[in-house]
């Protein structure tokens, strides 16, 4: 059985549960306290989430690595279209982009927003990181174009990965999204698999 360790409402763990729902994979969610306990750190010393355990002694962190592991181990799946090289390249690019570029600074922005002294909440580094994130969001708008999904007509890992990062920007930081991305988020949130995963990771 796939076990996903995640914070209550943790967006990055939710994306893993969402993928499991889309692929029809049985899984369970183990809620992790914050700050993380010594018992959890004995399992995963960095104390980050999500963390996945699977049969055969498999254990790994980093949500994008987990997503690729699930797609390769339990696929083939339309979420990772490896029969079409250009489409595969696009999906891989945007899936990794969701954390390496778009999501890279969000933890810093959330720390500043929720924990920094008032004099530091809008300091130089926060303003620079916000600008970089806004530029990355505009890039998503360009990549989406007029298509329903980031890979055109095909829903993929890229949509799961990018949309959950956009959710952090909007939900945790209270930022607005450009109209095309707001509509995109609404379409994805209406997917039954998204709704089931959301319930599993919030309940």
C-alpha cells in the first residue's frame, strides 16, 4: 500500500494523492504534525513533506520525484505521455518547473508572510522573490494559451504539479491569479479525482 506522509492541508502532498486518484492507485494518508516530531524525523531526517513509502522498501521525498516514481512504477499512464517525445518533453519540463522555478521561492515568501518581523515582511529579498514568481506565473499563462491544459488537450502530471503550486500562491499568500489561470484552477478543482484527494488530505 502506498503511504503518503503530509501536513494537514499540505499542497505538495495533496498533488501526490491527486495523482493516485487519477491513476486509480490505492493509498493512505498519514498526517504529520508541525513542527515535526522526533518519530517522524527518524523516518525522514529532513522532516519535510510529502514523504512516500511503498512496498519493497521504497521510501522517497520531494513531491515531483514521487510523482515521476508513481508514473513509472504504476504506469504507463496518460499523465506521462512517453509515446510522444515532444509531448513528453513538455510535460517533464513543466512538471519540474512547478517546483524548480515557480515554487522554489514560495517557502521563503510564506515564512516572511507568516513569521517574519513586521519590518522584514516586505524587505528587498521578499520583493525580488515576488517579482520572480510573478514572472513565472506569466510564463504559465503563455504556456497554457488557449488550451484547456498545459499539454494542450491532454491532462497530465504538469497540470497536477503546476496547479497545486498556483494554489499556494493564491491560498497561502492571498495573491490573485490572472483570469486565464483562475479559470484553469476552477476547471481542475472540478475534477472528481481532485475533490477526492482534497478530502483525503484535509479530513
